[in-house]
């Protein structure tokens, strides 16, 4: 398994992964939304803030993060590759680009929403603590924070 910064050469495989998981993410419901995500990914790639996981040359995981706010903006693993620590390894790699004292923030669906059950359990397993509730892309979400100081 290779964990590395994503490059524009990865965009086709990245979007194939997004197509497999889009039902788990608010804001990826339409072709226009997928196109907007594509442009967002290119922006993150330019900032060296897009990470991918590859198995045998195939992209199986994707992570976007904001360095300025230490926020995980997007994290996905191919359904057939889950439970192999890929997401955890991508987060560990992401941490090498962030200040060691900065808290890490992510949002996912609120408790009780089926699409968020696995993500909530994953983040809590890593030590993230549930925080404030808000909305993203018109969906109810909750912030999770990993305190690092």
C-alpha cells in the first residue's frame, strides 16, 4: 500500500472512487456537484493537500485537508478496501504536513443518520470527540475534534 500526495494524473481514478462512495457524502448528488468536486481536488493538489492511497497502482483511498485550519475536508476509502487501516494511514501521513500542536477537525453526519454511522465510529476510535452540530451542503452534520495539545 502506498500513501502519497495525489497529482493531476490521479484525477480519473479519484473520480472513480468518488462515484463508488458519493451516496455517503452530502453535496455529491449531481453531475454538477461531481464536477465541482473535481475542481476542488485540483485546488487541493496545487496546495499539496490531497492524499491518495494506492494498492497495486489503483487508487483506493482519498483525503483532502486544509493546512490552515487542520481540517479533514474529504476522506473516502473504496468499499471493498475498508477495514484495512487505509484511512488511518492517510490521516497519519496528513499529520506530517500539520503543526503538531494543532487540533484536527472533521465533520460527518450527525448521530442517527445511517450514512454517518461508520464514519462516526471510525473518528471516535481514533480519539476524535464529538463537538458542535451544524450543516454542510444542506445536511445535518457534527464536528469532531482530535485534541493534540
